[in-house]
C-alpha cells in the first residue's frame, strides 16, 4: 500500500539514515534494508501504520530521532510499534551485554503488539537472508564484521525465534522460520571453518 504517510516515512528514513551503510563488502545504503523490510511485510499486511513503522524501526537506535518526534510525525500506533522494536542498549548509562540486549528484545516481543512482531519477523528475515547471501563464501569476512561468538548468536536469535513463533501462527512466520534455518545452517558452516583453522 503506497500512501502519503508511507512516502513521508520513506523520506524520513532516507534522511535519518543517509550516512549509514550496511555491513558487507559493498556497503549498501542503510535505506535498502528498511525498504526490503517494507516489501517483505507488504506480502502479509496492508496496514499503513505497520508499513510506516517498518521503515522507521531502527531510527531510535541508530539516529537522533526521538519517540516523541515519531508520535508527532506519524502517530501513536507507529510510535508504539517502533518502541517495541527498539533494543535497549543501556541501563542508566551502563552498556548492556549484547546477548542480554537480544534476550530482553525477545521478552519484549512476547507482549508487543502483533504488528510489531510481524515487523520483527520481516526485519530478521531480511537480515538473515542478507547475511547468508553476503557471506556465504566469505566466512572470514563474517567473523571480521560480526565477531567470533557464534554460539551466543545462535542462542540469542533462537530466543527471538521462539518469541516470534509464540506470537504468530501463520503468514510471515513461515518465511521467518525458513530464513532463520538458512542462517543457522550458515553459522554451523562458519563454525566448521573456525574449527578447521585450529
């Protein structure tokens, strides 16, 4: 569904993330991820606020845009969805360990609005697909860009997968599960590469 509000969200996301690049050898503009999440979601919903929140889901974590600005510019529902999708990185100025950030995110998905869970499924689906595509033949590049803590990655994303599967019974959850399985297989291949080097 293409609407004025969706167009405004595309513009906002493009401007807010304009200097950010995706990890990988090409360094694609970050907006490509946000548009991909939108396109995945369009196969499962035409709810305008869900599509707008998909475009803005990383703005609180990665830009200076505030929750108050999202609510003023795009409405309360969009702000609620984006808030549910924002990983809390700090607790009173203390950095939270990466795995705990992911586990807390998974806990939040268990009580988040269903629309936010759908966005999370689309977001993770695109991330998994992009990682497998980018690093399929470049395990060393993956380790360089994401670190060697493969067991922690699998544990964290399994928590998120469990939360998504507990909330969604059909539709996008099948696509999510398919891409998550491909990601797990990829991580197992990377682990074999690391083991063979030792």
